[in-house]
């Protein structure tokens, strides 16, 4: 199925769906540094577009005839790492995503965001738009560490099917989860060259030192060195400060499950931000594979129903 990615960033969602077997044919993004990275890694086009003015972009999106629209509208207004203020404007883009889907009417859509969006007024409006357009919605929070990503990262997914039933796809999103979380060592082996590393906490009430024998904490858009006056937290995995360092920018992209051949170019600040904002590739791939599984089983069930309702044809001899 042909896929268009809205708010694509540097391409985590696109690459995951491409790996799952979808044909990604175009992407739309409004941040030039992310567009430049996307262009280095994909052969299909990406367009600089401010989707707040979604009406002006409809024809450009529609020309690709997508069977699936995917996207992660900006989450900062909902995120626990942000200001949690829906009046700042970026949360309106969730409604814009819904308006685009409702207008173009793809067979399916997949929207990704932070867990907190479920309680937001803007998401409630978006759901009304999507349901009024005929979509059955399946909503689920997934922990990436159970989906092939060595990272404790909870993200909300809304998967819609045109003419579908409510929550019909939810069982598919749940039944393929791993039995336990994936650790950094299991995914990357010894390639980091460290047993412990530093991830700057949001506050010093939280720990900052982690072991590679556990999932990484959520990769964020900031990456700072260990403060000289760092006070060890009771939950820190190690207190041997000489053997602890923060992960590099490219190592953080591996935690986000970007492959080693993925090309990142730009300023360190921009790269840290786009990597932190990205949908982990393996998480996107997991959701894409679940959707394909649902589509294939639905098609097989449809064929079975047609066969079962066909009239019996008597086979008569020719002579």
C-alpha cells in the first residue's frame, strides 16, 4: 500500500513502515535540517510544508493517492518534557492531521504521539473529525522496549480504518509484544564499549546513570555531559564516575534503532533534537507489521465469507 508521511522529521516512521513492507511514496515536513537528513536517506520526495495551512497542501498530498497516511504531529504541547500548554499552537497540528485524513480518505491512517495526548482537548476534537469521516479508531499506548527497541519509551498510537469497527486493530498491536523488555546489550552487544552511561535527568530527583543490561531511558532532544558536581542518586547503576560517559549523538540514534548506514548530517544541536523527536524505527516497523497482519487476515476472512455464501454449482457430464 502507498504511504504518505506527514510531520515526518528525519524519517523514523517512514523507515519503519518501509521496512515492514509498505511503499512510502512521499513525506511532508516543516523543519529544514530534518528535511536535509531525510533526503540523504530516501529516494522518494519530501516537501517543505507548513501543514497548519493544510487546505493549501491537500492537492499536493492527494496526488500520491495514499492508501495509508502516517504521521507524528508535534508533541511538545502535550509532552511531560514540554510546557503542557495546548494554547501554544503546535497542538493544533493534531487537528490538522485529522482534517487531512478526513479530506483525503485513505483506507488507513496511523498517528503517533506522547501518552498524555489522550487527555487533551485538541485530540478529542481530532477524534470527532475522524469518526465523523467514517473511521473506526484503535487506540493503544506501546512501550517501545517490548517492540524491538532497547529503550523505555511509551508512545500513543491511534490507528484508523475507513469503515472499520472501533478497537478492531488493537488486539494486533498487543498480541505480538515481546515477553520482556529489550536491553541495550541485547540489541547493541558490546559495541558501545561501556557498561554504564549517563543520561541527563529532567531533575536531580531522578537517577542519571544507567546500565546496558536494562533498556535505555527515553532518548530526548538534549544530551549533556556529566556535571562536575553531580550528586549520585540511590537508583544509579554505578558510582564509578571514571568509567561513565554520556552516549554520543550517533549512539543515541542506534538506541532509537536507526541503522548504522543511516546518514546524519547537520549541527550537533539539530541532530540531537531530531533524533530525540524521532519515532524509533523498530517501533514504527512493529506497528506497520501489525497493520499488515490485520489487513491480510481481513482479506483472507473476506475471501472465506464470499466462498461460503456462493451457491453450489452442480458439475454435470458433458455427454
